[in-house]
């Protein structure tokens, strides 16, 4: 119910309360994907999917791994405006082929994609919010594409 003394509805307000706290959190998220991101994105063949959106993609570290493994795919990180701003300021790489788009995946228009990545975000929210997000994504999904087994 509570993490660090805050409910799940307030957790990110606490984490993002200062640039220093935000930088620490984003650095942690970045380092985890640098370590295991390649293994995660290559566990399945995602090459048939030409547009990928990483919801709550933070620094873009996982999106960057997707882009490296599937260079023919367009990869976008969709996150809150202050996260996107911080990611561009501290984590943008000169050879990046990923893009960033600002928004709130609960209330903003979500970009169209063949694949939506929800890595390390579902556990952050109460079940009702997760169902809300998954229903939104389901309504955006188009039939016909599938990965090889």
C-alpha cells in the first residue's frame, strides 16, 4: 500500500520532487537496462514490428537497446514532460536513433505503434489504473502483426 511512506498514487510525486531525487531514480533505471536490456529485447524476435513505443521509458536505455537490436524499427520513449526533459539533458547520446515524446500514458494521446513496451511500470500502480492503461493500449492495437515463435 505504501512505499517510502507514500501511496502508489503519490510515489512519483515523491521521486520527482527535486531534480536531485529525479536524477538518482533515473540513473538507477538507466543502469538496470544497460546491464540486461539487450537480453530482454532479444528474447523474442521483434523485427516484424516497425514502430515501438516504450511507455514510461525514462532515460531511453531500454528503447536504445531495442533500436540497436532492430535498426529498421522506429523507437519512441513516451514519458512525462519533466522526465523527457531530464532524459534529453542527461542521457541523450550523440548516435541516438530513438525519439522522445512527452505525455502521460493515463491521460494523453498515446502514439500509434506496432508494439508497446511496459517495462517495470505495471507494478507501480493499483490494479484499477493498470486495467485502465491496458484497455487504452488494447484499443490502439492493430491485428495482423505477430512475432515468430
